[in-house]
């Protein structure tokens, strides 16, 4: 078994956006997700969800409408296990206000 650390990053959009898809024949462990509000004035909310594989035929929310105050960061530091085909997704209340970064361990 090979272990490879990966990073996934994006800016926010007001539609559901795939941040990371776990490759076939691979397991993934999300170690942390950082949600930073880069808008210096306005608060924003963010959703983080998992969907995509036989385990998650429907979208399952990890965070739903969580407030990220202006110039602040929310950190999710509990492991999230992903199977092949699972998608880590984000959606924010405002385009460009939330920077998203995830640290992921892939196991093949």
C-alpha cells in the first residue's frame, strides 16, 4: 500500500463545487479542511458535503450553512474517510469570499 499526501484548494462559488474526488481503487482520509473568509467586511456561510459513490448516493453534509466571519477561518480537524468515487464538495453564500483548502491522505 502506498500513502500519498494531497492538497485540494479552491475559491468559493454559490453553486456546489467539487473540491476533491477520491480516485478509483483508492481510499482517502481528509485530515483537515480550512475555510477562510477573505472578505474584509462581510460574513459568509459555507456548506461542505460528500457525495458520489455507492456509499453516498445522495449528498451528505458535514457542515451546513456555517457562518465564517469576515477575515476569519473555520477549521475542521476531524478525519473524514472517503472511498473510491466519493466527492468532497463546497458551496458558499457569496462568490469569491471563502478560500477552501483540504489536506488529504490517499491510500492505494
